[in-house]
């Protein structure tokens, strides 16, 4: 009887560890894609209000976000007026990255999550 309890206890502990790893994996995915969204959101606002691109912070932000926007550069036009630019491709990139992050998180969850009572 005690062997059975110990075996069940060990199995529950392994399942708990697996759930914790799945939870941490999904949290890392949300963090990475949240950071991507924040960078792209700042770029969109900076372009919209015509921030000086010579500013060190703005130039760093543009350099980092340019790498993220490479697949979306000529996807849509970017209307501009007086130095202000409405980057529609940045908005589309934000939408696509958010959907990709959500899909990746769901895939990890579905494949690796082990419910308590199975």
C-alpha cells in the first residue's frame, strides 16, 4: 500500500514539474513577443509624431525594429505629411507577430501540458 502511495506521489511530482515547465515556457514566449510588440509600438508612435531620427534612443529603436520589420517593409504604403509617417506595415507586423506568438504559445501548451486528473 505504501509503495503504491509513493509511486503515485512520484508520478504527481513529475506531472507537477511538467506543468511548471510548460507554464514557464509559455511565459517566456509571451515575454519575447510582448517585447517585440513594445518595440514595434514605440516605432509606430515615434514615426507618427516625427521623432528626430538622429536622437540616440530613436536611432537604436529604429535599428532594432528594422530587423523585425524586414519581412513587412513593402507590404503596404506609408502615407506621410510634414515628416510624420503612418507606417501601416508596422501595424500589420504587430498583428502578425501577436498572432504568431499566440499560436506558438497554444502549440506548446497543447503538446506539453498534462492535466492533473488524467
